[in-house]
């Protein structure tokens, strides 16, 4: 095969963040018109590379060659002018503006005397959206739309720019099955127009369905670029993980004890939203010595459920929560802490870490009062306690005084889990605990969770509720899996009966009057 | 990982503090040499006393400003709080002993203490109001304290008129004179009252920030409010403390300013002082993003600011107070620019990027030229040379900044 000139050539691109080498010497050729998949585990550097390509990150080493000419984007505008658009995983829409205004943001159509021409923009936006099988009004506020439609607005924006190169960063992570197949059709249409697509994903099924070539990244390094026809998903998995995935065997079945937590018809309202609730009539119980998994798409209410159990919900929930047989209603996380509930938050950087503090201070923040008397901190006691925790969890750092930001994602996560273990919780809530954590550290975290519920660290066995955006993880770690869809509990599976397929089916159930997929349904379907 | 090693970091004076210490010595040295009276050399005690008084007065409420800034907030109301507290102090005494106050007689320890106590309580009340506005009404701290910055001064002025009209009859006064010897003693014996109060407050703040749970929670709140709340920290209570501390320190400063001027004057006292306090905290290394700051840094920031102001006063001799705001502004910009410079460079940024940088260079040079010309016009032995010196300073700056820009653009194109 005579290789045509690449439309983008990435040459020895490297990027370091404080404490992390995010990318190292990446060289990739992207051919015109192809769908090139970039895959890798969380934290492999996929998103960083795409941010460089789209001008979001301007400070890096190495070169980009666009159609034979070296370029260096000074910002997203430069990249857009050169024909490169990106659809971010976290969508970048101004929620208070209409769909049309978002599509033409920064490139508003001008009319008479240079005034804004809203009508022309609405019409143009309507045409673009129609082409994408999206039937929302161009005047609808972006914030009121479903995630799938919001994503199409971003794609419409890229189309209106006449981009030759479109980067899609994990576009299906929040979509229902119907929306995914619509996205596939849109991608097909874009390819017919000759648009080159860089498709970031770690879902092999998608990659093999769509792509021509596949580039695998691991730990910021390029592993290999493969032709789809000449490879198998087994090979790609192997390359992504870097070793055979060891089957983690936790030995014999866990023994569950008394009921720690009982939730009855828990609902959280969502004022100002079309759905009206974040959670609706959720009921379940958690026993001592059990790991309960919560599955669901983005926006299904996983995080809201955990926050609510921790007293951190923005709206007041209704329903009953019983902790060890006592009804509780936490108004503040402090009350939850004191009653023995702990929450490790989903977004470590935004909701968990104190970046200006060191490792020891990050571990001790919840238990400072226990170090000394009358509100004083006993520094050496603090350090002793933090040191013990850090040793117990095998945190790799250059010491307790090291900056927390100098640690890898997995070790930062261990520090935060350690912070909560110091409070000796009965119920540990883990919200997507392995996000941005490398494969090796993931296995360590799984073992840690297993040890905690079994109580072989002398902590007497606790109950864990964890969510994850990765189903295999839940299938590995959990005894039972609850599935949420649009705030409702749609299914419960025991470890034996759960499969990825069944869970996905339950997670994409929509609308009223649906039948529970399997097992008993706890959600009342009263509509 | 042993504790002694862990604590080493806390004792070492960081770069910022060392730089400030050097800057203070350099400025004082230059002033001692250049001042035509050489008052730093011939009469050091008077100079030290003047600076100590001003450092103590500013330092007291700069500590309060720093605590709020560390907690991730901002308190713009300190200047008005000073006027408010001095008015409350004087009004309380007026209410208790109107005749004595009017006849310029001593009011006695009990009444004076009641006045001071009322002023401090007024600080707690204002701090509580701020905390309520910020946590319950969810106003941004900037807006909440901007409202009291404007409101409290006017309130104090009206209150002063109301109380004086009530107690003395007539249409009320805009000021209340205070002749009590206790307050005169405060004013005259700088080393007995002002300075020890400041040092005690500084020691209290130091212990608070470094050795208490509340102190750590202040840093946590400023560093990441969401994470602090989700770690079970009662962020509302921590905020209440921060704003009360700030208002109470300003209230104490208010009593001292009243003593210093023998009058409670709501219209004139403490105008614009809130910015001096914030400036001192920022020069001392507090980050306005919150979560970063030290007590030694704030103290050095206050000392540096006052030494520079005093130095200009020594050089210009008369009418230097009109330059005070300008000096504070320049000191803040220069100090913060230097501390930012390393970070900007490290991230590959430029001090004068693109067209904006090109515009900034003549703007800065022009300002340096004009400021130099204006100030040298008042220096006795430079009389008549102001335009020449100003032009020279402007051109030198222009040359220096242009070279910086050129070097930066060379590096960038590489």
C-alpha cells in the first residue's frame, strides 16, 4: 500500500505536568479520510494528546505537521482556523445560550450594520441539526437538552466550521443505545464527506466497529499503531494493559453480616429540570462485609445517591435512611462522618485534594481533632497517625512532607481513602475510585477494598458502596450490583447473574412503565 | 518520613520572606544614605518609633485581612470598620458620661473600658453579618463586604450625629473628641500599648494558623472549599470565625486610631485602609486564591510597606501623604510581579506577550517617568532637575523593558 501524505503528523510530542510525564515521544501519522482510533486505559495520555492537537494545551515539546506544514497552535481558535475541531468528553456548551447561539459562538453571523443576525443563525443551525438527525429546536437552551443532543450541538459546531479533522473524546460515555447508533450514522455521514476522525475510546467494541486504524497508548507512551484488519481485540487489550490482565481472585465468598444501611424510597428533587428528580424511589440495603456496586450511565444519579447518603446533597432528599437500625438524616457531611459514613469523591482534584497541602496534611484533615487536646494539633501525633496509614496502604511518596500533587493518581487516591479510614467508618462510599488510576494501582485498590470488607486489617469488616464507569470493574469487585437509569433503580443483580450485557440493558431503560430486567425491582413504577 | 524531617520545612524561611527582609534592609539603607537630614543615623529612635507605631496600627488589621484571604475570602470593609468602631467607642462613652466628655475631663477606667468593649463587640457583630451574608444569603464575599464598606461609614456618621444630638442637644456633631488620659497614654507610649498588642495578636494568629485544628481548616477552606466541606469541615463556622477575626482586628485598630487622633471621626478615619491591609497581606505572600499565607510573611509585608512609605516621606520632607496610595500601588505591583515571574517563566509564558505586551511597555515607562518627575520635584536638593530626571527614568525603563521583550521573543521563536 502506497502511503499517502498524512493529514496530521505528530512528531515526538511530549508533555509533562508537575509530577507526571503525561506524554513521552509520541509519533503518529493520521491519514486523510481515515477514522483513527486512539485507545488506552484511563491515564494513558489520550485526552492530553487530543488537547494538544486541538490547541487547548499550547505548552509542549515536539512538532505537529498539518498537511506537510509544521504548525503550533496558540489556542483553540488557531486550531479551528486550521480545520481541527474537538468534541470534548466534558461538553463545552454555554448552558444559558440557545443551541444556535452555541453553534455559532465566537463566529456569530452578522447582518445589517454588523448587528447579530439571530434569524440567519437559527436557520443555519436548524439545517445542521436536521442533517444530524437531531430534532431539537435551535432556540432551545443548551442546558435543557439531553447529553446526547448536547453532543450533537458540538458536532454541528464542528460542521459549521467546515473542519477537515474532527476529534471525538470518548463520545459515547453518556449516551443511550439509541443515541449511540445515531452517533454511528452521523460518523458514517461525516466520513462520506471526507472528514478525518480521531476517535478516542477505551471501549474495544466501538473501536472495532468504527475504525480503520488503531493506535494504542499506555502510560503516556506510544505502544503501537495497528490496522484494524490485521489485529484482534485480544491483542489490543493486551497492548493497552501491558500484561495479561491477571484474574483477581478474592478467594472464598465473602460472608455478609448484619444490615448496616437501609434505604427506603429515597428521592431527590431536581428543581428546574425537565425530569424533576435526580433520584426517584430508590430502595436497597447494605450489609456488613458486602461490596455493593452501582452502575449507570453518566447522569443516571450514581454520584447524587452517594452524596445524599453522605449528607452532601444540594437538595433535601425525601425517603428513609437507616444506619444500623437508627433513622438518620444528615444535613452536613460532618454528621455523616461522626456516624461512621465516609465518602471518597469522584473528582479527586476538584472535590478531594488540597493541592497546596502535603501528603501528611491531606491524610490527617478529617481526624485532626483526635491528635491533640482542646482544638490544638499535636504535630508529632498527627505525623505518626498519617505515617501509619500511609504505610498500611503502601502509599508511594518521598515522605509525608512531599507535595500531594507530586504523587501519581493511584497514590493520591490511596491518600484520600486513608484519610477516611482514619475516621474508622462503618460504611465506605467510593465514587468511581479508580478514575485516572493506572492498571497496577487498580488491582491494589481492589485488594484493599476486599480486605476492608473482610475486616482482616483489624477494622472489623465494613460495608462498601462503590460506583464505577467501568462495568468489568464492578463485576470483579462487587457482591451485588444495582443499576440506575435516569434516577430510578431499574435492576439488581447478584454477582453470579450479572453480565455486562444485562447491566447495559438495564442502564439504558427509559421512560415510564418499564419492566424490571431481572431479579426484584425496588423502584416503584407508578407512572 | 521521621517527624523531625517533616517539620524542617515549616521552620525554614521561604524565598518570599527572605526577599522581603533583604528589600526592607536595602530600602532603609538607601534612605539613611540619601536623606539630606540623615535622620535614620542621627535620630534613629524617633524614626524607629514612628515606623513601629505605623507598623503596629496597620499590622493589627492586616493580620485580620490575611486570615480572611487565607480562608479564600476577602474583606473590603476594614477601613469603614475602623471608623465604625472608633465611633462606637466614643459614642458609648458619650452616652455613659456626656458632661465629662463635653468638658474635656477624664472619663475613668471603667467608662473607657466600656467603650473599648463596645467597639470589640461591634466587630463581632459586623463579622457575623458578613458571615451570614456570605454563607446563608450566598453573596460573594466581595459584594457582601463592599456593601458594608459603603454602608458602615455612612451609618457611623449618622450614628455620631444621632448620639451627640441626643446627649448634648442641638443638631449633632460629625465628630466626638476624646480627651481621656488612658487614650493619650496609648498614643504617647507606643512601646507599651500599640506594639505589644500587635505582637500579641501576631503570636495568637501564628499559633492559630500553625498549631490548631481551626487554623488547618482555614487553609483547607481556602485551598479547596468543596473538598473541605466533603471532609466534614463545618465551612460556615470557619468562615464565621474568619470574618469575625477580621472585623475585630479592625475594631481594635479603630480604637487605636481614635486614641492616636484624640477624636472619633467617622468621615475621615481609616479611608481606604482596607486596601493597605490587603496589599500588605499580598506583598507578604498570601494568595488571593486562598489557602496560602504565613504570619511572618504578613508582618514583613506590613514592615516593608511602612518602611517604603516612611522612606518617601523622609526624602520629600513635606506633603508626602499624597503619595501614600501611589506607593502602596507600586509596591504591590512590583512585589507580586516578582513573585509571579518565576511561575510565568516556568510555564513558558512571557511577561510582555504579543500586542498587549507591546502596549504595556510604553504605558509602564510613561508612568515611571511621570512618577519620578513628580516626586523629585519635591526633593530639596534635586529642585529644577525633575523633568530631566523623570525623562531619564522613563527612557531607562523603556530600554530595560524593550530588552526584556526582545529576549522573550527570541526565546519563544526558538
